[in-house]
């Protein structure tokens, strides 16, 4: 069984690379034509729709409410696995990522990621400040954002989340953009964050909750806003993982 999981994992990495190479010319369109930024979300969605089936990983997307095509959102998913990033490609809305700069070093992919998304080196204060300013500008430009509020895969006891960082909530309050809590309940079982990385059987499930409005919150009450969003995701994680069968 371990050997089959290893083969499957290497096959998925190969499939990821091949699909990316096929999509790379498409990603050049929003890189060259900045006003076509919504295509980033469209191409990410196509990529995910192709990637998961050819990797023999079933997926399911659930929405607690219908998202408006004319509304900006900040999507805040829990983050327990590297699989969460392609899973957020299943997002029905068009959005860009705000995340760690680890993937910038991957040849060609890093170029695309750096040009289309907002990266941050969390070990450097200047980088954190600059990424926040870039995210604020992206919001002013009309872009929706995907921000993992835990700041990375930090939990040692999934499906228990670590505390949320302020960034997403500060942007939401200052720009009055609702936050959509997103629960990804099973990726920590399908692709656990431990060495060596191996794909396990299971269904990728992405659950989009009702938007949580920033109205009534200020920077002085940001902890309450974080708590409200945290509880929505945490409750769904508890329900989904009560049996731990993805």
C-alpha cells in the first residue's frame, strides 16, 4: 500500500507539472494585460477541474449561500495541507492568492505565481508590510483575495486550527469587503503535512460558508471578527471530522 501511495504521489506531481505547462501560455494573458486579472480565477478553476480527475482524486464543492458575481470577497480557508492550494482553485469566484513566497523558487511556476499573486516572506517585517499594502491596492483594484488566515500550515494537531493572523481581517474592515469562511475538512488526511509526502485515498471537499460582513467591526474589535470567522470554520471541521472518513 505504501508503494502504491508513493507511485500515486509522483504521478500527481508529474500531472501537476504537465497541466501547468499546458496552461502557462494562458496565464501570460493576465500577466501581460493587467486589466484581465479575472482570468486568473478562471484559469485556476479550469486547471483544478482538469487536475483532480486526471490525478484520480475526487472532489466536491459545497456552498452555504450563492456568491454574487458583482461582489468582492476575501476567502479565508483553514490550511492543513499543501493540497489546499489547488483545492482553492475550485473557488466559484475569481480571486488571487495572498500567501507565503515559498513557491517563488519553483522554475517557471514561481514566475507565474509572483506575477499574478501576492507573496510574502513572513520572516521579514518589511515583506509583511509590503504584502499588506499590495493586498490593499488589489482590493482597491476590484480583486477578490484568498488568504489563509493561519498564515501557513502550522498546526500540529489537525483538524485543530492555530490562531488567525490579522491581515485578512484588517483588509476586510478597512475596505469593507465581506469575508467568506472556507472549510477544507479532509485534505490533512488525503495529503498529510509530514515527510515523506504521500497521497492517500479520499475526496477533496471544499465548503464555502455564508459571507461574514465587516460592518460593525473596527480595528479595535478585530479579535471579535476573527473569532466569528474562526468559529464558523471550526464548527464545520468538527462536524466533518467526527468520523474522520473523507
